[in-house]
C-alpha cells in the first residue's frame, strides 16, 4: 500500500476546502504531475475566482491571482510575455463557462500555448450553491429550488464538446474524479497536457468532473454515487481532441 | 538630437511606448484610437515584443495584467466606452500593484456617444477609473510631442508606484499629424526587471505571488499606502503649464486640445489689451491645486473653465481651490462638436467684457 | 505667416491624401504644420474633411473656425462648408461636380474641373494632385520642387509612371492656379 505524503507544491497549511471536496484531489494531481515533470520552479498557477481561489492559501509555487472569468486572458499575457514558463489556469464552472466564456473560447481559438484545467462541479460553490452553466437538468440549487428547468435556464454546457470543435486546440479531454480509475486517467491527462505545452503544441484543456458535498447537500460518498448516476451520463468522459494521436497515426 | 517624424498622435504614442520599453500590447478596435493597435501589431514583433488582439476590452486589460505580472512593460488603449469595460481590470491592476499604461483617446459620450473627439472622460479618469477608490496618475498631453514625452516615461512612474498610469487625450490629438522628435530606444535588460515580477529570469528563488486578494488588515494597510502615494504625487509629480498669469485678471483653466485652442484665443485677446492668462494641468491627477489656489484673487476677476465637453467636468476641482474668491465660468463644445479658435475667443471676450457673470 | 486649408468632399476623393501631402511638404520646407482628419463612420463615400494649418512658427491651435483656403470636391460638401472660408480667402471648387451658382462674392473663387482634367490626363485618381497644383500656383504656399520630392517618397514603391502622372497633374494644376491671379 502506498504511503501518504504531502505533495511538493502544496504548502503545509489547511486548504480551506470542505471535507470530501474533490478540488483538493484535483490540486494534488496537478502538483504531483508538476513534480514528476521537474517543473516546480517553472510552473505558474493562474488562479481564478470561486473555490479555486483557495489555491492561494496552499499552493506553494508561483501564483498569479486574477479576476473572475479572466484567467485565460491573464494567462495569455503571462505566457506571451514569458513563453518558457509552464502556465496553467485552474477554473471552476461559473468562472469558465459563464462570466469567462469569451475568454476561454478565444484563448482556445488562438491556440494559446498554455493549459486550462476546468473543475466542473455543477454549482457556484463559494457563493453558496447557485445554479451554474453546468448544473444538470432537475438539479436543485439555491437559485433553482425546484430543480433546473431548461425552459427558462437552458441546458448544461458541454465545454469539451464546444472547445474541441475549434481548429486550434491541441488536446481536449474530460475525466471524472469519482473513481480510482478516473483519477489515474486524469493524472495521465494532466501530464500529457503539460508535456504538450512544454513541447509547444498549443492549447490544452482538461475538464475534471468534481463534486460539492456542501452545496449538493450530500455526504462525500453520496456525491461520488450521484456523479455515477447523474453527472457522468450527461458529461461523457473521454478524449475529444488530441493532435498527437494523429501524429502517432501518421 | 532625436529623430524627427511627421506622425499621427496615435502612432506617436505607439512608437514612444516601444521606445519607452513597452513589449506587450493587447487591445480591441474602437475609434478614434485604432492607429495605436494597428501600429503596435507590426511594431512590437520587430523588437521581440508581443501583440494580441483581445476578444474584448475586458480580456485585453486582463492580458496586460498577466504580462505585467511577468515584469514586462505592458499597455492597452481604448476610447471611453472601452475604458468603461476595462474598469474592472484597471481596478485589479491597482489592487495587485501592477504597473501598466492605459491610453484613452476620448470621444463624445455618454454611452456609445460619438466617434468624434471630445473631452468627456475627465471625471472617469480622475475620480473612478474602476471600483474600490483607487487612483491612477493621469497625464493629459496637448500635442503629439508632449504625448511622446509623457508616454516614453510612463513606466518609470508606473513601476516606481506599482500602479497603472493613464494617458487621457481626445480624438483630435490622437488623429492630428504633427512633427515629433522621437527619443532613443531605452535599453532595458533582465536586470531591470522589477524584483516582484513572476519571471525566473531575475534569479528569484522564493515563491512569487501576485494577487488582488488580501486579508482585511493587509488590505487596509495597502489602502493606506495608496493614500500616501497619492499625497506624494501632489507634492512631487504635479505637471502644469502657467501661461501669462503675472498680470492676469481672467484665468482660463484648460487641458489637452482645449488648452491649445484657448491659448490661441488668449494671444489674440492680449493683442487687444485684455489681461487673460491660462493654467494648463498636464497631470489631471494629481491636479495642480496650488497653481489655482495661489492666484492673487485681489486681481483675478474670474476663472474660465474651457473644456470640449458639456457640462464642464473639471469645475468642481477648480472650485475647491478658488473657494468662492471669484466667479467660475465655463465654456465648451460637446458630443463630438469641436472647439474652435473664434468660438473660444468670443466666449472669453464676452466674459471679460462683463457679458456673463457666473457662467 | 499662418495659413489654414480645409479640404472637403467624400471619402475616396483623395481629400485626406492631399492634406497630408501638403502638410508634409510644408514640414520638409522647414515650416510647421498640423493635419487633422475628420471622417464619418463610413469607410467610403461618407463625408471627408481635413484641416491643414501651416505656419513659420509653432502652431498653437490646430482648430480654426474659419479657414484661409477652402477646397471643395462636391456639392454636398459645398453646402455644408461654404461659410467656413474667411472673406478674402480662396474658395477652390471642383467644377466637374459643382454646377450651381456660388453664393459667396467676398472670396477669391477658383473653379476648375479637376475630375475632367484628371481623366484627360489619363488617371481620374490624380484630381487631388491637380488641386494641390492649383493651390501652389494661386498662393505659393509650398515650393513645387519640395512637393515633388514628397511625391517621390510617397510613390517610391510604385511604377515610375505613377510619379510621372502625378507630376503632370501637378503641372496642370499650377498652370490653372497661376492664371487665376
């Protein structure tokens, strides 16, 4: 059995994430991959707004904290100004798929050579559980107390599917963090995306299906089951685009 | 002796920025500032810099935020409607203590307004460039040459104060072609990178964090520090032109294009024996309070606030220094209708000959 | 001496280019000059206007209300700007497009069918250079030789015939201008 260790990029302080929240796991995966790639000093974490901003408290590498939804724009400036750095933005669903929709789509469309990691937990966690653009049909939130009704709120947005339609992005993939297998795949996906960035391949996008025990009003274990029965059937995990797969075929 | 060129104000700003060390620009098209991004789109790559056409003014200012965090001299430009969109990002720049140059080539307002020139953004520039009660130093050149000189040194102020600098210039001066003398390219090396920047190039071996988020006591102390900075500006960085004030009975206060038209009118009025002078703020923030406060009000019979906007926006700043010691009159054109020599001359003449007592 | 010029017409008539060339030439002669364009939102066919101020000394205001020389390319612009030329000033009109009576008798009126002359020379696009020639002939504001130098610079990447055509147009204009005295 593997021995637990604190991941190198994570500071020795409480994270602030709620018990059972998969943000913690996602952050750890990113940290482990950065260590494996020997990029501890080179990685720049562009921190967005929402629960993801708690990264400020316990990410021990370089941080650039930015306005709500604007991480892909700020990352564009940072990476263009300093192309040798490994730049990644970590964004939640309200940040990325609502207020920051123009920024994510445009950065992807320009093929900016950085990585966006998108934590999709179908809710605005930090502000208390309002409906997100990714909230599932029928899912109850503080602004959809009878469940999300598509007649007035539309449908949950599938960001991987949207982004993979663009010509420029190099790697687009979705992973679910509610099973050991999903976690291993996510870790490999993040590593692939970072390596592709280091190789100058262009824009890479990783969507991680996560949870929110507090606002879903479920126990951590129940959230994992909820993801199996509700989230995963709608947000299908998989690789949506990978330019290196084509290169390997050729 | 610098290099002389006949250039558009907007292009002169762009070239001066490059020579002043700018290596990153992001912006979004809007008239009347389009020559700035157009020029920098080819010019920056020539000097190893980067140009990005942003998907919006919001994205553009945030790109500047990212580039500036890396220690790169970065700028964006726009006009009133776009500056409103950048307000969020400018406020974040101030919060994260990041230097940047913001250029506003202003036009008629409010709303979409007019694409024609106007000085309609004084209040936005000097009072609330964004939320949260911060200020940026505001330069208001009145010629292409002065724009070159101020832009060239803008980052010296921005980096010293770790705060954005705004250049406010109306569409007239943005589009005017005049002869300018260009300064030499500043030689900046990695050693010049600010110590706080998030680049590895300056050999930093500790964690770097740039953030607009603070705990309450730290935010309070940062607010207090900003207050001290603004006070220091007032003592050390005010730029003002005082013109024919020694015997002036009427004093025009005007900046930018309005100051040039006013000066022409004043020269004509002087020939006719009218004792009119002018105070021209070059920095709108810090405002040249002393110049107005210290006028000899036993002689000065009136202040005339001339602006290419209606109603005049500088009036309250002037009134706080005049303290009711003489009347303040105002004259302006607005909405994209331009001031002209005869119009300003006639307006001042009417005031000095007693046709108008209190504006 | 300070002299102001306002060129008016519609977008695509070479108004802006004429203004820039005049201002540039004045600067090449060691004078001071400002050039200020004003356009509508349209890229082509909308109203176009530019103001050029030339002076031996630094130019204080680039925004005169009344100009010394008004150059008008079409009737729409004439109706809009006819009152903007000072009494005693030069009103230069493109009579190829302006047929009506000119309601100013206090100005020095020069009417020349510059579009027709340009077409006779073989290139409708040089009408604006004919206008500049007329201004030189009528007012001597800049030297022909300096203007040719600035045209040489402007057309340095074009075929030599382009410069030749422009010089021909300039000469044709100067002749009209000189005979207007």
